C-alpha cells in the first residue's frame, strides 16, 4: 500500500465513517479495484479485529444487483465500504444494508487517483456547504436550472425530501458516496432540456464543444441526442420498460476542494459550482422508480433558482 492510499483510507475510515474498535467492517470490492479495497481493509484491520473483505468480478452495468452472496455480506456489518467498478449505490442490496443499520459508503468507478485526490478534503467544511445549500432549496416547491450550454429545466420535488451527501457517515443507517459533497433530490416531475457539458459515462470528460442533450416531459426522458447514452437506456428499457427513462435526480455539488473536472463521475458530480442530472433508478434516493441503471451527467456553470430566488452555489 502506498502512502497516498494509506492517507486516503485513513480519512475514509476515521473522519468519514468513524469506525471504532469492536465494530464490524466489510469492504466490498472487485477484481479491478482490489488495490483500493485492500488499502481500506488493511487500515480497517488496524482499527478493529472484525474486518472482512469480499471480492467479486465486476458487474456489467451501474446499478446492477451484486451476486446474492455479496448482497448477504453487505447486510451484516456496522460499517460498509464498497469501492467497485460498477456502482452499488442504487441497488436493493445497498438499501437493505442501510435499512438494517449499516453505515455505508460506496465508491463507484473509483480509481487510485480519484481516491487519493477526492479524500484529500475537509469533510466538516463540506458538511457546512451542504447545510447551506439544503437550507436554500429544501422547502422550495419549484427548482429551475439554467446553464450556458443550453440547459433549462424546471423540477418539482413534491413530497420528496432533499438529501445531503456530506461524507460524514456516523449514524446507523446513514449513507454517502466517497468522495462526497452534494445535496440532491429525486423530483416527482420535471420538464425542460438538459445539456451535459461536463462528464457522463461512458464518454468520461466531454471535450470542449461536446455535449449530451436530452429532453424531459412530465418527469420522463423523451429524446436523447447521443447514441451511446440512448443505447444504455434502451437496454434498460428492455428489462423494465418506461422506468428506464425516469428523470431520477438533480444534484448540486458542494465539494469546493475539487478545482477541475477529471472525467470521473464519482468525483466530478461533487464539484462545487456544478449540478448533475441522472436518468433511471431513484428508488434508493427517495423516489419510487426501480431500474437497472442510474446515469449521471454533470452540467457546468449552472444557475439554480428556488421558487424564483437564485441560490448561491459553493465554488472552489
């Protein structure tokens, strides 16, 4: 384990997760993320005698359920960390783990560079930024987002609550991504146009002038102007029908330590001064749509309005 990996793992387990001696900890990883998983396991083993690591082959799609044996292992520990190639964030397995009281953090698509860069942050400060944004948007009936790229969309959260991803995961049943830093909601409905000009899988960081645009009516994505993204959604629709076209999320980045986008959705969606939208599953973030995908796209330089009032966004 390199010094950088150790420092990042120590931040994750001590500051973010608050792992204590005598608690159980499970690291869920796969063949491509083994070095990160092993670093977390090694540090966890220095804190508690009840640490476990589970390794399995990478999944095919973000949001795909893990094998049954992995899902069973996720339900047992006090603290759960999942550095994986494909996201386990929006899975029933992760929901079952936190519903059962586990403190959980997923690290989907994590790389060693993103791990060391993204965990080099003051998560108490990130929590303060989250609190300020949540206070501005939490009670709004209508949210509008515009951006120079062409985004102009209005969303209604309805009865669904905004949530914080602060990176501080100290309460039973709490959940976060790592790296962290966002405030997000699964809207009941939305209408407008999203033009992604930051990062979106499978493209990674979009080049200057490249965009991924999609239209939304009554909370459903009706047109996608990108072949690769459209194919992923169509593949999901073969399994679950229109649920795959759900406009699943609006997230507002609050991590001011991220000074530039690097092509990792996990890191870039947390960047202060950005927003992101997702297509597909929202059942694990306060919605009621289950789908085998959750595709996030980051929008640069947004302006966010809560009931017509501009929201001051955190920025590096």
